[in-house]
C-alpha cells in the first residue's frame, strides 16, 4: 500500500505535462482534495504511476506494463460511469470493452466506431493472453498495446465529466 505522501510525490514525478488530460485532471483533483477523492481515483493514479515506473525501470516487465495500463483505462471508464451513476454487472461479456465504449459515449459524446470496438476487443485479448495464459507479448505488440491504450486515455475529456464533490 502506497502512503498518501509517497503517492503525491510519485504523482509529481510521474504525471507530467505529457500525461493524458484525464490523468492530469484526476491527479490535480487528488492533490487538492485527497480527503474527498474516491477510491477509484486513487486506483487510477496508482496504476498509472506503476506503468510509468515500470517503463523507466532498468528491465521493464511487459506483463506489468500491460496490466497497469489496462487497469488504468478500465478504472477511468468505471470512474466516468460512476460519475454518471451507471455500472455494468461483473458478469457482462466483454465487460472491459462495454465499459470503455459506454464511458466514451458519455464523456467524449462521440459514437463508437467499428474500428474502436475491434481495438478494444484486441486490447482485452492481449491483456487476457498475458494474465490468464501467461504469454509475454513481442515488443511490437507491447508498443502497439501501449499506443492504443494511451490513445484512448488521451481521448477522455476532463471537461466532459459531471461536477464532482470537492470541486473540479
């Protein structure tokens, strides 16, 4: 478990100007209003920091990168859904894909294309292959995975979030 002080200092180091806007927004909200921040917001930040720390490590672990990035996107989607008072049942087929697509529609206010749907299914498949099957992705798949997930994270708009308790 990361202490609040340690997390705040890691956020300053690892969540900079090139981080996705939604992550910067949650970071700023967390730093200013940590006492009113949700557990989901903290989990988003911890996963993103884990991803960044793993990327700069001497010998990065592909599985850790995949799990951290996947969880970051999943938790962002869950966060957007919770702010809109929506939640999917855990038994939903392709839960990750459905959550991200619905959060995208609510936040970005753009329809989900067939290409986006296929990419999300691919992200879910790569993550499952790593976590469930124990396979290590080749470096080109890992880089593609990172780019696809970061693309979605960059697409979420902090301005499209409903007003939260504790300010914006």
